[in-house]
C-alpha cells in the first residue's frame, strides 16, 4: 500500500526570493538561451547549406550543435518560467521527462565528442586512409551509436531513479531535476539500482575521456613530427576547437558532479550547476565559429546571399 506522504509533485529551487532579482535572472537566462539557440541553429544551417562543409568533421559538428540546442532547451526555459510566475512546482512525469532528456543529451554529447576525436585522429594520423575510415556509412553509424547510447543511458537512469516513489520533503536543491538531489528524496535509500547505473556510466565516461586523451597523444606526436611549420600549425588549429569544447565540457561536468550534494543548497551550488548546464551549449558555437576559417568563410557567404533579400 502506498503511503499517503508520497509526493505528487516536486519543488525546484529559485535563484532568489526578491522580485527584482527574479526578473534579472529571467532576462539574463533569456538572453543566454537566445544566444545559444541562435548560435547552434546558425551552425546547423551553415553546415547544411554550404556544400564545402559536407565533410565528416562538420557532419558531427551539426549533430553536436543539435544536441546543445536541445540540451539548453530542457532546463533553462523552465527556470525562466519559475522566475516569471513564482511557481516552482514540477510534476513527477515532467521531472522524469526532464531527467531523461538531460542524461540523454549529456551522454550523447560525450559519445559524440569521442567520435569527433577519432575523426581528428584519422585525419591527421592516417590521412591517406581518411576517406576509407570516415566514409559516409561509418559516419552515420558512429553518429547513430552516439544517439542510441545517450538514449539508453537516459532510460536506465530515469527508470532507476523514478522506480521508487518520493516520500520525503519535496524540495529539490536545484533549479532542474538532477539525479543526486532526486535520490535524496527517495523512499528507499540507498537506491542500489541507480547507484549501480551511475557507477557504470562513470566508468564508461572515464573510458571515453581516456580514449580522447590517447587520441590526442597520437595526434600531437604526429603533428610534432611534421617537417613543415605551416603544416603543423594547420593541423593544430584544425583540432583546437574540438579540444577546447571537450575541455569545457569535461571541466564543467567534473566540477558539478564532484561537488557534494548539500542538505542546505546555496546560490553557489546553483551557479556551479549553471556553469555546466548553460556554458557548453552557449560557448560551443562561438568556439567553432571564431576559431574556424571554413566556418567564418561560409558564414560570410551566407550573409552576402541574404543581404540582397533584405
């Protein structure tokens, strides 16, 4: 028999109780979200329209931008709505959906960044075999594997987290449905199924990280052996955007998850979470656009084509 204290909805944490600060938060988050959506949509549009960018690297970049676009759309709009309406409640089904989407997109992005490191490894370390290693069929399979792995991770984490009802205080110390905070409200502690899934995901993530590190060890060793300074510079700057994006992603995720979950969450806890939820999707388009000559050329071409129509 289900206890009457089982929660039907949860309460997300707001950034401030002051109306002025809530409005400021809503405006800032709206601008950040708009910038992230426009930046990622622009990359998707440019890499789709420009035939010169129909290469494996930009094929994966298009998928990365779509993941980032979806990722920031899962959490930020709800947080803006909380500030504007003063209603921070979220139903259990809505929370479960948000949890699934967050895990889905984070794990898919992690897998895709690993695939992109392999693409750079193949391009620099095996240039003569690049077209064979990164043929269209292989690219589609690797992208599909990234999406499938993210989806499976999302399903496992969501099912394990929400398989046990929540019967403790219904206040989440976070502005979105984050698994560690949800586990603290579970009727059954510890939740061994979810803990086991988290351990498995952590091991898999470390495997992805190790593969990326090893790939770049081979890449840099190959680049340093190149006789031409121009060739070394070109190869390095080809890898730089992916290296920066990967570093930002792993750094923000590490900081957010190493930080212990507090019984009395503070604004600092929220800011740390903002760092890993908002920063990667917002910065990635800028990193790939500003540090990439082909992207800047394609963007300039697109602008010239659109201006006569205005």
